[in-house]
C-alpha cells in the first residue's frame, strides 16, 4: 500500500526537496529516507525525476565527482517552484479531507 501512495505524491516531494537545494538521485533518495519514506527504489525514483525533467519542472546538469563517475544533478526550475506550491496547497486540502473522514476510527480502535 505504501508504494501505491508513494507513486501518488513522490513528484511533489521531489519538487519540494529540490526547492531547498539541488541534488543528485542518490542524495534525493537519502533525503527521502531521512524524512521517513524508507528506501525508495531507483525504479521508482528515477522515472519520477525523468518525468519532472520532461515536464520542464526540473533542470539537470552533469557534475564531476571526486569519488567516481559524474553525477546528474537536478535543480527545480521556476515553473517547478510554482507547481510545487500549487501541489503542496492541493495536498494539504486533500490530507485534511482524509483526516476528517478517518479521524472517527481513532475512537473505535
């Protein structure tokens, strides 16, 4: 179930993380894990990043690494920042609606 939910809001989470600072894929995966998402598989993470890039919501560039091959860094675009704010507002409204519907279960459990 967690994976299904993750697919629904991973793009938003990535845009928000990238609005804080640019990062590469592995770094984003680590930041998601530190935020409580656990391990986000590369097969989930990288298609989402590619989709955001194709939509023009993130820009990419390759940066040399001192410890190995170059890394592809992702940075939110101006349009991506606008979309992140809009989606975050929509998410808060959706989350509040779900909370209202499910809060009665807390008294029954």
